C-alpha cells in the first residue's frame, strides 16, 4: 500500500509539474551574438531552478520546417547541426528510403532514443550564418537524425536528477548522421539501430511530424520517466501509423511504463516497439550505427 501511495504521489507531482506553465519561452536576451542567423531561436527559462538562464542558442536549437512544398514533394528544414554549425536542407519526401530508431547508450542501462531517416539521394545543405560566405555542400551520408532532448541551460551539463525532477524544457534537434556518429564516438557511447516497419506514406508522415514538433505550443517540459526522448520518439512513430492514443503526458505513460523507459534492453522501449510490431525484437550484428 505504501508503494502505491508513493507512486501515486510521484505521478501526481510529475503530472502537475508537466502540465504547469512552460519552462521555456522565446527571449531575445538569449540571442547568439556570434552569428547572424535568422533561425537562432533564443530561449530562456521562466521559473524553477534555472529561472532567467538561457539555453545556448549558439549550440542548441530545435530543427524545424521553414518551407513546405509538399505539393512538389519536398520540404526545407532549418537548424540541422553539422560540423558544429547550423544548416538548412531541402529534402524530397519521395527520397526517404527507410526509417530507423536509434539507441545511444549514455550509461550501461539507459539510452538516448532518436529517429534516423535514410534517403535514396544525396542531401544538399546550406549554411545559415549570414556573416560568412554562403556555402553549400552534399552530406557524405544520405541520412539525418531527429533527436528530442532535455535542454540544460547554458554552461550546465545534463543531470539525471534534474531530468527526473522535470526541470528541463525540450528541444527537437536535427543532426547530419555523420556528425551524430562523431559525437557519440567522441563520447564513447555504443549506438545501435533498428529499422522501423513503415511504408512509404508512413515514413513521409513521420518525417513531417518530427520536424513540425517545434511549432507545438507551449514548448513541452521534459520529465525523465514520463515525457522523454523515448516517449516522444515512440509517440511520433505511432502517430505516423495513426496508432497514437493521445499526445503528451497522460495516463498511458503510467500504464505503459516500457514506452517511457529509454533502453534497448528486452524490457525497455524496444519491447514497446516490438509489441506494436514496429521492429524486430532481437538485435543483430547489423544493428550498429557505425556499421
């Protein structure tokens, strides 16, 4: 009885904390001064432990859809991180070859969970910093990673405790796959992938849903157990197949604890995706991002 009482109190606290006013909001005091970039997206913490502190918009930003030409089957996305700079990319939706879920071990038991899009064609990116000569280039790898992340304030590292207490807002970050691999390699994080069972229309829908998350208001609050990288990624994948019961933090996050447990172990997120018949359950030697 005591266990259920404690769990109920914690769930109630988490729900109230998540549903309260947003932690993050736009504030030009947090503009990145080192670049002239129309997509900087400056954000400040409104209250809580980090009240008045900025998210470093020079290094951390949400990626988002800035131009929609779906009638021509292509879209333009801003704030893709590559070589420590932000770029835009115009991407043909019919070029999506496959979609994957990425598990990055930041501890021996816990993963960061994100979504990878692999394309049939080369992706051209263009620099966003107007202080520099406009540059464009093709990515070496035909793929991008979409990564929902808790956003620590400037000069702070991610803390599991602060994440558990719901003290972060969320950013929806986009990376070139080659830069994402470089980051995980430098951190010595093992990374594994599973290919999703999505058809062409579902893959395109997943891409659009992912890069439109930025426009949801208010910016959602991050919570390590109930509204995290795993729950957000799983929700997007389910939504792409019209299987999502409800968006955001709610009772389903409590009734389906595996969905919220960011792990590639048999009892974590991978089990939830397998239950929905979205991936094969067993990992193989091919399930490595660096392969």
